């Protein structure tokens, strides 16, 4: 009996690991416009809203990365902020944070990353200046709006795998 139990346990573990790896490969990515989201509470620069959005995205089954303008560190800590600074403060891997080079707008980086990943974008920016270069901003746009109602964060976020703008009103919930 013991000889049979060992292969069964190993097979069960392999099935579990295989299912987890398949689930990870089907992640729906979201790119956060960090410089936009950090102003969602009282229009004051703060990483709290970015943390809140990351938590909600994780709880809803999304994988996220954050892109900041070069001046974000100056607005938050009066000095240039590197990816490692933001990564530590947000408690996410450094490879999921980008600070664009000085003198460069973050918008094309955000839009290109979203295009390359097939990702949604969490922002209240409409990117109107970029619509010609990024026609995906028209129609079923990848843009996800959000903000706070009182102390509660809301995101106009579809369930993973569902197109933005097509969710029921019930998926627009506060956390």
C-alpha cells in the first residue's frame, strides 16, 4: 500500500503544479499610470492610492505593473525616485516598476507596455494626444477609470478575461 501511495502523491502534486502554472500563464495584465493614480486622493501625490489599486487588482486576479513619470519621486520624497525605491515602498518586484527617463512623457511607455502585454490601463487620463498613434484607445478602450468615494476605492474594472466597458454595473464595486 505504501508503495502505491508515494506515486499517487507525486502525481497529485504534479497536477497541482501544472494547474497553477497554466493559471499564471493566463493572467490578465494591468498597467497602472502611477503618476495619475497617486493623485486620486485629494489630488495630492501619495502612494496610498497606488497600493490600494495594486491590492484590489491582486484580489481580483490581475497581474500589475506600474509606470511613473520621472518627476514622481520629487513629488513624493523631494528627490529622484528609482524603480528600487518604488518597488520597496509598494512591496512589488522591481521588474514590475518603471520610472521613465527624465524629460520623457510616460504616456507612450504606458500605452506601448499595455499594447505589448495586451493589458488594461488603470488611469483617469484619456490619452487624447496619443489616439492617432494608439488606435486601440478608440472603441473598446483598455482604459479603466477609478477613484475614491469617501474612503472607498472604486475601479471600473471588468472581471479578468472580460472586455472593458462591457461589465455589468455589479462589477463596479468598492473595496
